[in-house]
């Protein structure tokens, strides 16, 4: 049981860093695909997610973000998964929980 608790804490830390990275990269100001500043609600709609999901991503502690949410944001931003995760790995390292 203790191993499960350790893994849960490690996963929470990874999710926190992932959410913080998404927030810093895409969620400080919102843009449509033409580069025009828009509201959070408009951005959420363009991404196919809810505004409350964006609010959860912006929490300092993050949340357990589904891969589909990440993909929807990256699709809107015209950003590849490979590029995003490579940048995340470069910024946070490969062993976040340690």
C-alpha cells in the first residue's frame, strides 16, 4: 500500500509540473489561430474543452490532466505532441519526482 501512495505523490508532482508548463506556454493570454487576443471562454471553445478545465490547468497545484485535453490545446496551437513533450522534458528533466 505504501508503494501506491509514493506513486500517487510522484504522479501528482508530474501533473503539477505539466499543468504549470501548459499554463506558462499557452494560458497566460489567449489567441485564436489568426493571432488575435480572445477571452478564456472563446479559447476553450476553440480547443474543444471547457473554461473550467482551463481554470484547473492554471491552479498552482495542477490537476490530473487527461491526454485528450493536452492534445486539444496543442491541436489548436498547431503544436506537435513531440515538440511539446521535448520542451517539457528540457525544462523539467526526465526524473521530475526525484
